[in-house]
C-alpha cells in the first residue's frame, strides 16, 4: 500500500511585515504506507516572499540590516587593536568621534533564520534558529545620523535582518526581544561567550 497524501493547503501569509520573508503550505497523510509501499513525500513547502509596503511602520530601523562582529573584538574585552577595527575607523571617520560611553546599550534578539554557512564559522555558530543572542552597541559604533544608536538594532517584536561582517555568507533574520540601557549589559545572555557587537 503506497502512501497517499491530501492536496496542498493554501499558502500562508508572508511572515515578514517589511522586506524579505517566507510563506509555507502543508498537506497531510491520508493513507500510511504499508508492507513496503512507497514512502510519503514531503508534507511542507516553503517559498520566498517580499513585502514592499513598508511605509506603514514609522521606525526606520525596520529596514536596516545589522552587521555583526564577534564579541572578542569588543573594546570591553581589552583585546589588541586589530586590522579590522583600524580599517573600520579609516573607512568611517565621521562616525568615530569620542561618544559618551554611557550611551552604550545591549540588545537581545531571538534568531528566526540563519543560513547554513553560519554553522561552519566558529565565531558565528551561536546564531542558530531559536537561540537568544545578545549584541552590544558600543560607543565606537554609535551613529550620529541615526540619533546616536547602532545601525540595525531592530524593532521589538518584528523581523529584521542581520549579516556577519567577516563572513557575509552567514546571514539571517531575528526578532528583537528587549533592549538594556545598562552599559555593563549585566543580563545573563550578554555575559556569554556568544555575545556580538554591532559594526
């Protein structure tokens, strides 16, 4: 007896409020395979979708992409100056004034989607679907043009995008859970080895 499945159900609505997202549809097993009959085919399908009417959301951060570096490059870790940090300061000199460190903050995100390439990058393997990660906005990354905040810090409860600076093939989507104004970022997830910083 071969497996028999129902027709495909309708496509779901796009899971993004703005920009790229995904839609899905499913079907069910009507007759289970028996006695060596043909196995059941896939019961889920996904496809990409794009939401272009983003003007309804007033926070411009919904359209930004967060660019990440591993927390090991954080100033707070007292790491040696790296070529990467030096080059960023040269490329963005107008953004590298000495800002008030009290304006630093941390943001917690829940990862919704991560490309397979992230698993191969030891610095970004913590970015897995379902995981909560912490990203620190340090004074060196505060953008004057954005009102002294980090680019891509997201909008609470809505999907936004992220990409790894040193491994651009590692990228995905996440939802901002909460923001912490405390410059020491004392919450548990912000003390873990998997902390990241905004570029």
